[in-house]
C-alpha cells in the first residue's frame, strides 16, 4: 500500500490520527495532517482505508505500492 495526503485539502478534523496514529499525525501550528509512513505495514491497511473514507476533506489517497 502507498499512502498520499493532499495537505491543502485537510480540514484538521483529526479522524486519521485517531484511526491510524502510527501513520498520521497533526502539525502543532495548524492541526493539518502529517504523513508519518507512506508505505505502512499490512496490519495497518484496514485502519488507513477507514481513515481515507472518514476524512471530511478527502485528503487521504490510498493506492498500491510499486
């Protein structure tokens, strides 16, 4: 899996951080998403997919790693 984030689309809701804290964090200054791991291990894939679905700004994209 490859994870990408579109930071300008982030609305700083924190859903992703709550669902997958090993992959996402929020910047202290404005709360927008920080991607910690763009190729996370398989045991986190379900949480990451849920994060992408729940993101109100549609800022998280999930694809196959190459």
